C-alpha cells in the first residue's frame, strides 16, 4: 500500500543538496522540489538567475574541480551548523561522479564512486558487461591512427564511434566503412568540446564498438536498498543516422511482452552486478533478435520529456521518488502497471539544417487541446540552432496522449499543425562547405565544422530585419579608467558610459566590456551572448597603437562590430603611410617628408614654416605651439622631441595657415555614404605668436585661450557651394581610399587661396555627446540616440549585404 500522506509532509524540515544547477531546461525540477517544501542548496560554479527564486543557499565552487567542491561543501557544513543537509542528488550527467564523491565523503545515500566510475565510463561499462556475461559488442578505445588501423583489421562494419564520457548523443556516429571511420575520427578529434557537450569535462577519450541492430528503448528505474520499486519501458523510434538524432519516444513500449520481460530482467541483473542499490536510473538498451543488449546506464533521472511522460503514463513522479531515495524515505513498490493511464508520444522538435530561427508561431489553442501533455520550446526568434555536424541542438519537444498509440499518433499529427517555425539557413558564404547530399546529416558535411558554429553571431545579423535592431544585445567595447586619470582618459571613459546609458534608455540590452582588463575581457567576450559590438575602444595596455587589435579580436571571435576594421584603424594611426597613399592617389595633402631617426635628412624642397608631428599618436599628443618651426635649428629640436622623447617617427609637413574643416561621414557602401554638415574652425582671433593649429593644449589643456579664440561654426557660414562640394569630395575620396566603415572624420585645412589639403582621417573619432560627429549629425535632425542607432543600422547593413569577411577586404589592397 502506498502512503496516503501528502507528498510535502515527507520532506518538511529536510534539506537537499543538488549538484550542478543544470540549464534552463531543468527549471521545472526546482519548481517541483520547492512545492514539496524541501530546502534547496545548490552547488554550482555561479548563481543562476533562472532558478534563484527556488534556491535557499548556494555553494559556489568549480564543479570541474572535485577537490574544490568537496572542500566547499565541508566549509558550508562547518559555517552553517544550523543547516543539516539530509541528502545529495544530481539531475545533470556532467556531475554524476562528483555527486558520488560527495556522498562517499559525507555518508549520504546514493551510488558510491567505485560504482559510478564503471557506469559513467562507457568503455569500463562494456568491460563490466563482458566480465559478467552480459551481451556487449566488440569495442576498443581509439586514441591514435594506429588504433584506427587495428579497428579496421579486427572489427566488422557498421560501427559506432562515441565519446567515453558523452551524453545526449553528442558526437555519436554510425560508421559504414573505413573512409567514414577515418573521417569521423578526425572530425570528432578536431571539434569535440565541452562548449557543445558539457558532460565531456570528464575526458575526451573515444570508443569504437560494433553496431547493435535492434529496437532501442529507454528503461526508467527507481531502486531503493537494492529492490526495484518502479521500472517502465519506452520505445525510441528510429533515429536520424549517422548522428543518432532522437525523433519520437513512445510510452509505454509497444514491444512484445516477452521482449519487455527480458529487458527488465537484464536491467535488474545489471544493477545488481554493478552494485547500484539506491537511485533513479535511466538505462538505454536495444531489443535484438538475439535478446536484449545494454547501451549505457545513466545514474540520474532521464532528461527532457522523460519525467512528464512517466508521470502521465503511470502516475509515477520520478523527481519526488528520487528525492525520497536520496533522503532515506521509504518508497513503496509501484504496482498495477500493466495498463498505462495514457499512451504517449513525445516528439523532439528539430531543424533539418543549422541556421537562425526567423519565424515562430505557436498557436495559443495548442495548449488548450486536452491531449497535449507537455510543450517545451527553448529558442526564441533570432536564436541560432546547430544540428550535426555543427552541434547537437533542438528546439524543444511536444508530448501528446491518446487512448492507444494509434490515437496518440493521430493527435501528434494534429498538434504539429499548431506549431510553425522557419529557419534561415546559414549562408553559403559563411564558411559552410558546398558539398551536400539529400541527407543533411551525411558524412559529406563534416568539413563544415567548426566554422559554421563560430559564425553564428554574423549569421544572426545577416538574417535579421533592421527594424528589429533594438532586440539586439549590444556590447560596448571601451576603456574604463579609475579616479584620478588624466584628461584624455576621462574623455575615453565617458564616451563608453554615455553610449551604454543612451542605448539602455531606448530599449537595448547592453553589456560594457572594459579593454583595460584584457584577460577578463577576452574571457567575457567568448562567453557572452552579445550580438554586436559597438566599438569605441581607443586603448589596449595603455597604448593607442594597440587600439586596432580590439577589432582583430572581434573578427577572430566572429562578433560583428561597428566601425572600421583593424587594418584601417592601424593604417590611420600611421600618418606616414597615410600620406604615401594620399600622394599616390593624388589627394591634395601638404607637402611632407619624414624621419625615423635623427640622421634622416628632411627634404630641402619643403618651405618653412613646417610642422613636426609624431607619426603614430592620436589626440594631438606631442603637438604644441612649438611644433611649428621656422628654421632648421628649430626643426632639429622638434624632431628630437618626437623621435627621442616620444619614441615616434617624425612627420614633417609644410604648415597651412587657413581655416580647418572637419568632414564627418556616415556609411560604407556607395548607396549609404553621406557627408554630414561641415564643421569649420577659424583661428584668426588667436593672439600673435600662436600658430593656427589645434594642439594638445587646445583639446585637453586647462587654459581658455584656445576655447575663447577659436571660432567653431557648425555649419560653416559664408562658404561657397563650390568650395563646400570640393572639400566634401576630397574627404569622401580619402574615406574610401583608406577603407573606412560606418563613420569617420576627415580633417581638411585651407590655405590662403582656399585650396583644401587633407591632414588626416580619424577612423575612430570620439562620438561623445557634443563631439564633432554627433554634433553635426544633430544638425540633420538626429538626436544622439538616433545617431547611435544609425551607426548600428549601417553596421547591420554592411554585414547583411556582403559575405562575412568582406569588411576585411580593404579597398586599397
């Protein structure tokens, strides 16, 4: 007789320690446990928001480091004597061994580590089966080309290759011949990763075994004190091979009663021999012509729809009873299971190819259908989906019931009509191989991996509608400086914070990435779920010379970003190379020469006054009023300050006396390039002895002399349309020649005859509120937020219209 006591009363005042929070797919477990009035402690690498409301205490430790976790549990027990941990459990394959180690150390109920090792390691499990006369296919480790040769010589095809510590069919493949064996081995060795399947943190060893032909089943078991209290069999319909992608699961099994009895007898024998006394077990097996053959034993509750299917069919709650077993609460044997309450089909919702979810429509009437038992859909519009060989993902599952299996199948067909989704396949230019067969899961697609998986952020941008851009998660690449930083640093600090605040205010999800913390930022970028970087990084390791490498990192990680690429950014820092290119393309620029050391002669053709600048600094660093020289002696003095004092090559130009124009440009493509209203700086009011330049002191100095006497006109007054057009055109030529993207600013100076000369291109100009580029954009009717959104839109368009690496193909190459 089963107890009539309400479920919650069994667990009152008890505390369960759960090892590993799992993914969001496991949230329902915590919701269930909380309803049972249990206190919950979770041991995990970090606190997880999706289960935070249900967790009473956290123990933070690296679950990949078992000793650290054991010590963390010990410290928690010592520092919280008022909390008595009643038992330990895991619902996550990754930490079956850790759970066993903890229960051994603290004398909890469960599966000892010595037992868990034999089941968790698929090779050791095969060895155990052979030693106990349990049917097992011929099998071997494969760790080298030599091992592959031995398999070819001694095994019969077809074969199966799989990770020894794998889960969820990840990297499990059927092999038909020698060539496929070699190819699949290379593919797995190259692509195997805990990022794809976290359970692999126990090891990357591979196992090859002869293929077992038969009907695949799941056997879900509750065992307490060596006695099986519940055992239910479900059928897995034929998987999509060669990657063994699960499709439908039928509960209860349709196999003949004799075959089911043999499977149950085998399961009982395995658990007895291997030494499993207490636990919730998910055993996978095949029913063959020669009898039942085990595939693997999972020492935790089965995942996905298994809990709800078992509960719906037999009214057996696997979570509740697994907890009872872990806590030492008696579980009565479940009887009268010959006829299920319902017949169920659970279907895995799959995509035929890797891509981006573009459309999703789940009719709200679906869940009102009385035969729909469970629906889980974990992806949202804009999310990527990776199917083999790129990954092992699925959208979720749908489970329906019926009076019999035929009725359930008809109900499934009806229910599926309420679910419609559309996948935009990853573009062929995005590194996906051009070879394909009708079967999207065939071996000819192995050459895709891992490029398509890495390309997902770019592909999401390529497939999105620009009108949905506020749904993007934007990362701000910038520099965050401590209090007491210099004037330049304060300016660099402010721009990122202002952009972050502005984008958040209009609805964007925004994350700040501080490039002053390089190890952290590289790690954070790899782990982040950002869709695009808004790049305003101007320093790395305190140097502007390393600024271009930020975008190189984004390209390596395949994260789309705003602004120019690393080549253009690096080129524009090198003023000497820029001058060479402008001269080559006949763009007017002041006559010039350069010196890398003091022995280099400056051309005597240059006419004084001259201006001496560092060739590779920004923000006018190294430029003062004394930078303009009238004779060779002054020239040598300024060159020495630049070459020896600043360790920079010196650029020497003929000084141009007139007004200076800042030409702000938006766009990248011919159809979106546009020049914003010009900004004009007039130096005529500067006192005698002050040259008509914009030195460092004018930008960051404390005095007001330059601010008071330099007149800035936005837009310029009394300028002819012809001159305005000429300035705009040579600025546009400069922008295009140097391969600038999305936005930039060209500095142009006029001589006394109004002849324009290009001084430089700033491919990453400051775009804080009030800076030149956003200020002139405002003259066109743009607010600051409009301006930022326009830059994001331009970047989206640039990625959408071209192949992923087109932006690296600089026009001057």
